[in-house]
C-alpha cells in the first residue's frame, strides 16, 4: 500500500485535509528545495488552531470578536482563541531587580539612535522605466568613479550633476537618523565609516545614489530609568511567548494526532 507524500492530519478524530494544509503552506517559508518543511509548518499551524478551539470549547470560553485593524475584525474562531490564551496564560510584570539585572548584562545595547551627516549625488530615474534606469546607472557609475579617484570634489560633482535639491548645498543632506531615509539608502549608510563613500551607486525608488558619510555620532548609552519601561515590556512579552509555547506543546502531547511529524518544529 502506498503512503501519500503529503497526507491529511487527523487531530483527535477530526480530519484536516491535505488541501487545507497545502493552502496554509503558502504562508510559511522554508529553505529552497525543502517543501516538506513548509508543509509540516502548515500542518502544525492548523493542528494547533484545532487544538486551541477544542480547548476553548472544553473550558466554555466565549468571546466577542474585536476590531484588529481598519475595517477588519476578528473571526469568531480568532476571538475564541485569543480569549482562551488570555484565560490560560498568566504572566506577571517582571520585578524591578530582574529588569535591572537584564540591563546590567550589556547596557551598551541600549543606546539613543545615531546621527549621520550625509552627502549624496542622485541620478534620478523612474523605477518602472528600464531604459531610463540603465542610463541613470551609467551616469552614476561615471560620477562615482570621478569621486573615488578625486578627479573633482564631491561637492562640485553634486552641485553640477545631482538631480536632488541638495545640489545647492554640495549634496549635503544634513543630519539623518534611522528611519529618515528609504531602507536601501540607510542600509548603505550603516556600512560606511566617516569620510567613506559607497563603493558603487546605490539603487532606491528615486534612482541611483553616490553616498558619502561625512560624520557619524553614535547614540549615547541610555540610563536604566529611560530603558526600564520598554525593557520590562520586552521581557514580559518574551515570558508570555514561552508560556504560550509550553501551553500549546502540552495540548499537542495530550492529543491523538496522526500525519506529518509536527512535534519537532
């Protein structure tokens, strides 16, 4: 008798069809060439959902769906699972001494955001225009080469060739912090030391940039009293996640389950 490669799950006598698992698998990412892992992750997710609903019904948990976003409310099942977890998992706020002990382990981790002084040369192009992007990249390569070789001053190149309004200031954008620029631009900045330029132009939705980090001020280490509220919240969330995982593992251990192995995920 042949065995299905991707079988149904049977959870306490309830069948979760392979088609439902296949649909759920699209929401789970696995390494290339390992589709079985995404399948098992999906099977676990649907199994856990079934077990949580069964446990909510066993305990007589009732819940009213809440709004979770603009124009979207929980389904009845989502509301029941939320109410169950609120009932079953009780995590207290960590005591002051525990929060302080966590901070003392590495206070250097908790800093104010850095400030960067940045200059750039922009060769603008429409993100959807392939031919224009190629031309902008070629122009950016020429400008980057001239800047790296010192053929002209960076500020002069920006003033004469940049497509950004900052050209009036020699390409200077002033002080920037995390989140002030698009992600690709910020990622390039974080790789630079003071006075360094990007080795090649950087592509963003605005075009191609030659970027120079003029100065960098590392954020100051934050005092414990400033860090404490967010650190305590993070510790409480971590404790809740651990408790929730333990609760779910207990439901899985007590259940009658046949199908893909979901216990090692």
